[in-house]
C-alpha cells in the first residue's frame, strides 16, 4: 500500500500513565508525537510515519475515513477501533502484519489555547481521550473538521458540533444544523441552549429526557419529527425570531399555521389553539395538562400529538392523523366524530379515548388496527363508505348492535371481539372475515344473505349463530 506522507507537528496536553514506562524513540527514527495511549508516533528518513508501542512498529496511513482512530487491515479491508483492537489481534486467522494504524489527517494543534497553527483547508483537529482542558468556540472558528476520541470523558461530537458533557453546552458554533438524533448522547440536565447561528434542527434531534430547551432566533427550519421523541419541561425562544413564536408554552410557526411542540409547564386555564392552525407535529401537545380547544381548520395531526390530553371535539376538517394521535384522550363532547375528509384512521388513533359514541362519516374507508379499541363505545354509526376494518379495530367495547354498510370488504381478526353484540349483519360486499372477528355470545344473532359466496364457509364456523336473510 502506498502510504501518504504526513507531518505530525502536534502539541497535545501531556498525559500521565500511572505505572507506565516512558518509551524511548528507537534509533533511526525521529519522535513526532506521544499518542494518547503512551505509544510513540515516529518518522524515518523518508518521512514515513509509524506507530511504536515498544514492541511493534506499525505504519500509519491517512485516510478519508472520518471516525476515531483505528487499525486498518488492507487484506481484510476493515477498520478496527482502538478499543476493539486487543480482541482483533488475537484472531489467529488474520494476517496481522497487515494491521495499519489509520488516523484522520491533522496539522499543527495547540489545545486549550487561542491558536490552532494557521490551519488551512483540510485541517482536521483530533481531541484525544486524555484531553479534558477547556476549548473555546474562537479556537474552532477556522478549522475544517473535528474528531473526538470516543473514550474522552469530557467532549463528544453532535454532528459537526463539539459538545461539552460537563457543562452541557455546544462549543463549535460554526455548525448550522443539528443533525438527526443529534442529542441522543445527551443525559438529563436542566437546560440545553442551542446557540445563535443554528439554522436547522434535524429529524429526531431531541430524545426522551425531560429537560428545558432554549432555541435561538436564527432558526429557519425544524424537522417535523425533531421533537417526536422528546418531552420538554420548558421551551423558550430567543427574541427576534422571524420564523417561530411562543404562545402559552407552545411553539408555533410565525404564521400560526403549524403547532410544533408544547412544554409541560403548568397552565391554570383552558389552552386555546389559534384558529389558523392546520397542522400539528408529532407529540406536540402530549404534555399539556389542561383541556385544549382545537383549531376548527385543523387538517393534519402527527403521531401521539394529543395522547392523554383533554380536547373539546374532533375537527371536521381533518385529512390526516397519525398513529395513536388521540390515544387515551378525553373528548368533552363524548362523541368520536370522524369526518368524511379523513379516508384512513390510523393504528390506535382513538384507542382508550373517553367517549360513548363513534360516528364515521361518509368518505372514511380504512379503520386500522386497534383504531377504536378499549374505549367503551356503546354505539357506532359506520356510515356508507367503510371498506376495511383491521385487526382489533373495535375490540373490547360495549357495542350491542353491529350494522355494517354494504361497502365493507374485509374484517380482520378480533375486530369486534369482547363486545356485547346481540345483533350483527354480514353485508354482501364482504370478501374476507376472520373466524374470531366477533365473539360468539349466547344471545348473538348474525344475519347473512344465503346467496353470499361465504355463506357455506361461515355457517361451518358460526353454526347456530348464523341466520340466513335476504337483505
């Protein structure tokens, strides 16, 4: 393998190794650096560089690989992180003479000082495991790239930003975007302040810890799922934002068309959603502890958006709802009224909600898995357009009469199990029904046209519960 010529003129914070013997540069080599594990980085007369641990000497390559330092085996074409190398080198079926220490390229570095050695394009700074000194944003202003050893107890990378785990702050302000799962490594703490200059927050950036978040005024885009896994205690927004605004602990777009996230702050009165809001992001109102009056023009509701909340009623303008969007919600009207503009009722959308009646208006076609399960419904009006009723869609309710429209084609397993059904009909449109779709109670009567293609098959399953009819 052709090796890149690398000049290591690196000044690291000195690191002590308890009980370790200081290595001496072997004859014929020049000492370039002391690696964080105590080994030496040395060079020969041809300026080729090597890793010397007192026993073995490994050549070093510079590669475009952007992770922490690792051994590279040319024959196997694999990178092995340093912390895994002790196990790797014990593999007897591998030619370890091909193990080469691979490190990202870097130039002159002084860590903890306001100087980085006149870095040029391509300069990449490596912060080793043993360094725990202070670094300012000014020091990182002009560098091209930054790599932190995974063993470092103080620093870690969040996308392109340097994160101080001890002070819970972002240091590298040159970054413009918080990437996907950006704060997945962050533990619980009181307040996370996103610095000014950040323009975008990516998908699932925040995780499930309960902490405060302070957002900058420079934000231009927040991904729909940025807060989907997050339960903030409090959200604050810096003054001067052109794109977002806070109202009663809820973050909205500045045009008041999109509700992004609410905090869990205590509210004494009913929360009124602005009447211009048409979209609610996933998980947005999950923390609200008071009743919510929904926008009358609401069209889109994300996953878990109103889970466990109290709402006035279901807006009749809905076109899209997510999984568990109204799970365990209390509906003050006592009626789950599904508008005809909503073709697909998603999985667990109204599961365990508090209501007695469900009205499904014409236009709705799909009632997905557990969409109305475990509610306690006594009456359901199915309208005249429902086509598919999936597994456990109405399981564990108190329905006594099941009157299905002549559009239903599919009824899944346990769809109406554990109810109190006394009368049910099977429409001519039905093409498939699970044998356990309806619990067979002693007083149950199911009517079905004897000319139905499934009549003979179902009569074997339902026996005396099935009665022929000409509907």
